[in-house]
C-alpha cells in the first residue's frame, strides 16, 4: 500500500510538539498532550523566537565544601610505635629485666636504673642519686657493684652512673617517638625495702612490672596510668618492642605517673667526660619534737626545725620553739611561777655518715647562736616593813633572754633526731643553758 505524503504544515506542527516536549522534560514538568496545552506552548514558543534575548547573567562560581581541609597525614611506623603482640608484656619483661638495676644509696633510700649507652653506664633519675656519694647497684641475678655519678641534667632530673666494672647486661635502646594511646611498661622496685621485713613479700616488689598507656605527652614529660610507686623512680618506660621511651620520674596523687622523654637522656650522653657530680644543696632533716632547756629554771616545750644540706656533708640548720617553766624545786619562798620562753637557733655543722647501707646514721657537729626571749610572772612570800610586820605575797614580772653562742652535736638515726647543745653566757657562766632536743624527722 502506498503511503500518502504528509502535508508540510503537519510536519512543522510535529516538530513544534517535539520541541515543547523536550523543553518540558528539561524543566522536570509532566507533559500533557492536550490540544490546549500544545496551542499555548506553540504561542509561547513563537513569542520567544520573536523577542530579543535577555542579557546573560553572570555564572556563579562552583560551590565547594566549607572549610575543606587536606587529608590528615598518616603517622609513620616510627611515630606510631611498634605493633604489639598478644603476649608482648611477658616477652618484653624477660628480654629487658636483666638490664634493669636496683640502686641503693648509702643513707638507705632506693630507686631504679637501667643499663644505657654501653655496658659501663646506668641511667636513672637525679633525685635517686643526688647525695653526691657513690651508690650501690644490684642486678636481678644478685650481683652488686659500686657506681658513681658522672653526668647530670638537673633541669630534667636525669643522671648517668659509671659502674666500677662493665656488666654483661645488654644496654637498652631508645625510642624517640611514641603516640598517645600506645601501651607502655614500667619495671622497677616499688617499696622494695618492705620485702626485707616481711616474709610474705619475699620475691615480690623488686624488679616488678606494671602496664599502662601513654596518656599524654609533651617535651618535658610522658604521662601514663602505669603505676609508678616510690622505688620506681629512675626505671625504664618501655614500648612493645622493648625500647625505652622515658625514665620514670614522679607520681601525682598515687594515680598519674610521669616520665622524662628519652631524648633528654640521649643528650645527656654527650656530656660524659665532663666534671663529676659531688652533690647539691637540698632541704632535709625536718624535725618536730620536745625541747628541754636548763639554766636558772628548767624549761620544757616543743620545737620545729629543718636543714639545708649541701653535698650531704654541710648542714645549715634553723630551729624555733617555745618552752615553759614552773615553780620547780627551790628553797626560795616562791608561791607560784610561770614563765614562757620563745627561742630560735641557727647553726652550721659538718655531717658524717656512719654505718652506710647497713644502719645509716648521721652524726653532725657544729655551732651557732641561740636566742631566747623570756616573759612571765612570779609570786613570792615577803614580810612587810610596816609595824607590825606581816606576811604578804608579792607578784613581779619576769623578764629575761638574750643571745649566746652555742655548740651542738646531732644524731640522726632513721626517723629519729637527738641533739645536745651548750649555750655559754659569757657574762655569767653559771647561767649558761643546757639544751636537749628529741624529735621525729620528716
């Protein structure tokens, strides 16, 4: 069958319909093929073709996500720290324990250290060895040797000891980077002396391990929740691969521990060969106890004192106190007597350490000045000169005191302090003062 040719006006109408459908589809509107709609679209199309084109609007810049940041830099393996195996605590402890030491000072205090740099040196915290005397180093196997302080970093509380002979223990290696949240181990001797006095604690405390994480870090400290008790000071803080990231230094409120980053210890190694350490000035030997004076009367009271000690040998000591005197045994017709004495003394002495390690005792001999200030009242019986004479009681104020040179000896045994002093009254030697102190050190 032969198709009839489509008239030209119908072909044009079909093209206009297709154009309208495309425009509606571009606008996302449904296309309804009604005659009215097509007629209206045809008229609108014709009008748009005859009208001049509106001016082009400026195109908006493409929008970008607000505050776009570059992708965070991934931490390297060295910065992140080593991966931890399931049984890394046991492995690290067995591998590093032979290099950890117990440090005992001549005065009986103890701490921890570890072999570092080479087989002749031990690292620890400065406050563990700040006496300025040689210390005793004990290895886990029981071997002991003497060591002396050869380099210090007072700003970061670090010290290096030189052993009297090289050891067979392997020096621990440093790790300079570790991320917050990484597991950490601390090996030390918490309350290590308790094991000597309790059979139940035998084999415990010394060379023990505790675990935690790196809670925070700065250039000065690494914060951790690993338990760092007294006796842990100077011990190594280790990562999963057994490398040292810090030196245990202090504890805050028995819960938060702080260690000094190992990079400061690595810098201290460069100071080896310099002048040796002989001690420093520290506050020590604070004491509170009973005071007894005897001159005109016998006085009994209390005192508070303390010393600034240099090089563990020179002591500058200050004490203050108050004593009281009553009537006492006298043949004088005294009915009542009440005198208060305020006193203060300042002395300079030289300390000698007796029986180090075994039964450490300090004996100090020195001298200085004693100042007293007496105030009180005294009531005496007297006979009046009136006629007829009669017996009466007279009350007078007591005023006294002065400054006198004093010589003293002091014995510090563990937490006990005992002292005898003699203050000379150069004008009336018979009124010189004997002074005795008995107190508890802190």
